[in-house]
C-alpha cells in the first residue's frame, strides 16, 4: 500500500519533471518580459501581425480576437478563431509579434491539413476524460487489487496514457508552428532578420514548456506502472 516507499517513488518520478516545468515557466516569463520591451521596427501590433499573415495565406475567414489572461493565446480550429491575450493583441514588440505569428502558424497548419494538428484535435475528448478520470480509476483499482485483481487499475493507466500521448503529439505541432512563424514574419515584411533573435528567445522558451509538459505526463504514467507492478508482486 501507500507508504514511505511509495511517496519516495513518487518524488523520484515527479520531482525532476516538476522542477523542469517551473524552470520552463520562469524562462517563458523572463523572455516575454525582456522582448516585450523591444519595439518592432515596423511598429505593427500582434493583432496586425496575425491579420497580415492570415490574409496573405488566404485565411480571411479566420477571425482575430482579444481574450483575457496572460499568454492565453491559442488558435481554435473548430471555430476558426485566433485568440490573443491583451499583451500580444495590443503589443507592438518582438514578443507580441512572435507569439501572434506562432498562433497564425497553427491556422496555416489547419488550412493545410497538418496531420499532427488533426490528430491532436481528435484526441482532445479522450484526454479531457483520461487526465481526470484515469487517475481516479487507477487509485480505486489499486486499492481494490487484492479483491478484484489489477484489471481496473490497468484501465486507469490506459486512460491516463492518452494524456502522455497527447503531450507527445503536441511537440511537433508546436515546433512546426514556431518554425512557420519565424519564416512568415520575415517573408511578410513584418520583421527583419536581425529581429528574429528576440522572437527565437520567446518561442524557444515557450517550446520548453511543452517539453516539460510531456516529461511530466510520461513521468506520472511511469509512476503508475511501477507502482502497480510492485503491488502485483506483493
């Protein structure tokens, strides 16, 4: 059952991932703060960056809206809406330009049928269930393993595994959107090549958060597997 060894095992799996996640968030906030103070030479806002990239690629049907929150920026493929946080929507700086172009990159992925984006969208319902219900099913099955066996616990593991797969699928989606963003900013005359250094700082830091998320999901999944394997041997 859960004792000192179980908690020690949990820390062994979760602590490195947790520290990586905290460090990634620190890097993102630091990079965004630094480059939000560097104005673009063209003086365009994040909203204008997104609009120009979308229009130049035949995506005039995709709306650009402002939403509340800090770095709450995202593209909604179901409603064809690109939503930008106030700092990005209104900002005329390198950080805002980079984030806006990144989200526009997702819209282009959707337009071109990028396979990993389509797969990630299909996985959303199963992930929403697995990330919440999976751990509960696992815990219930783990504690009842002596009476009913480990099948229920393994079901919980399988449900949560969708979260880890989703995190892995997210990586190429985000990396590709950042790659597109850097190219689009220059090709559309929005930034000069030297200005990309600031964009790289912001987008590379943001990419690290997705890596950290994948590490955390995989670490949790491995913890469940190891814990269940030890319970089975008792």
